[in-house]
């Protein structure tokens, strides 16, 4: 025993002055790896960079591009697409997709108009009814996807057809003229109003879009519900194990998306002046919103991206359309370049996702 105690004490004495640091392993990251990691942590960076480059290029090619009126027009043109993009962003963040956003917007606008001009409701009440019904349309998508486990693509493709058909049947293909709305239901055209600081026309719809983007950016980044949305899209099985009610979150996401679509429908009345069941948004709104989302850096695989990125994506499309028009190129080049941007955005997303693997 004495020898053991002596050995232990001599061992401890031998350790005196020895380093107590734990072994550490450092991996030298290349500049490319650091860039990849930064882009992974800042998903809106890529669309922001593309937007800045596009502004510089078109500003150099056209002397009229940086005129205040030109930039104001770009914002006016993306107002509806941007609001639909907010709806689509929520859905895509949950690894879903909504092909019915344009149909919900048009049908909601028709419901608002017909409730006033056919059924005699006050315009303000018709707007509330339209917003509620738009939310219900989105909620129905969510129920079918969350409860019946149907694929989002199939569900929303079906409801897109159903809602467009219902839109034409309910309205009897009747367009409500702008002059009638101005005379009897001014509230329907609220978002078509504008202010003109320094002689620059800015629609109220632009301020609404910016407010929605800022509000949803805060909700997604700084609330429990926002974190649940990301978790549901990133790994639903792990999210459920962590206590996230994924089915409830999906229903809520699609319902909120429906509300945003109904708001976009209200904005459509102000932007176009009339209520038309044949508005092109019904067919093109889903494609336009998906384009803004993808170019904006929101991953189609869910769980990564930001509403701000979608806003940059919508601006990129608006800048390309206006810039190419001012330069005088064939309009088909707009579709060509936007198609290239979509493929580029998905390729970059795949590359960035490797940083989290």
C-alpha cells in the first residue's frame, strides 16, 4: 500500500507544470468554403448581389434607367407578384408548393366585387368576406395536405383548376368596370391610390408590400411559430419528436398563404381598376410567385431562405423586364434570362446546401 501511495504521489508530482489543454483539431477552410458557409447563413445574399449587378449593368446600358419614375414603375409592377411571393414563400419553406395562389387571388377579387354589386353588401364588408374566404381556400389546401397526406403539388394543382372554374361560374364571366367601382365602392380600389413625393408616383400597394415583407421577416425569424415553419420544412420527423405540431403548422401556413392571396386580389382591383375573372394572374400568378421565390434563394427542399430574399427575387424580375425594355431588346430575352436565373438559383442552392451536410 505504501508503495502504491508513493507511486501515485510521484506521478502527480510529475504532472506538475504540464499543460492542461485538451487536444484540438483545426480545419483550415479555403476562401471558397468560407464563402459557401456565409451564403448558407445569409440566404438572401445571392439575390441581393444579383440585384445590385443587374442595377449597375442596366444603369450603364440605359441613361433613363436610374430615373426615379423608372424605379417607381418597377416597384408598382411587382406589387401583386411580391404579395403572392409572400404566400408562396411560406409554403415553400415547409417543403411544399402552391400552384393555386393566382386562382385564389383572382377568385377573392371577384368575390369582393360580386358581393357588393350583386348582393348589395357595403364594400368594406365585401372585402372582409373576400379575405375570410381566401383564407378558407388556403386552409382547405392545408387540410388536404396535412390530414390526408396528399402531395402539395397534386392538391394545389387540383384546387387551382377548381377555383378557376368556380371563379368563371360564379362571376358568369362578368367584368365590373372601373367607373362603376369608383362610383359605388371606392374601398375596393384603395391600394390603387398613390402619393407623389417630389413628383414621383408611388402606389399604396408598394407600401403594403414592403410592410408585409418586413412583418413576415420578423415573424419568421423572431417568433416560435416562424421557427416551427422552418423546422417543419427542414425535417418534419425530427420536428415532431421535438414537439412541433407539424400538421397544425402546415394548415396554418396554407391558411395564411390564402389570406395573402386574397390581399393580392384586393390589390389587383386597385392596380387594374376593374374586377375581371379573366385576369392573367389566375394563370400566371403561381409561376410568377415561384419564380420570385426560387430566384430569391428560398430552397425548394424547405427549411432555408427568407422573405427578404423573395423580395429581392421579385425585384430582379422587375429590373430585368424594365431594363431590357429600355435597352430595346426583344421581349423574349426577358423569359430567356429569367429561365437562366432560375436554373442558376437552384444550382447555387444545391451548392450552398453542401455547407450544412
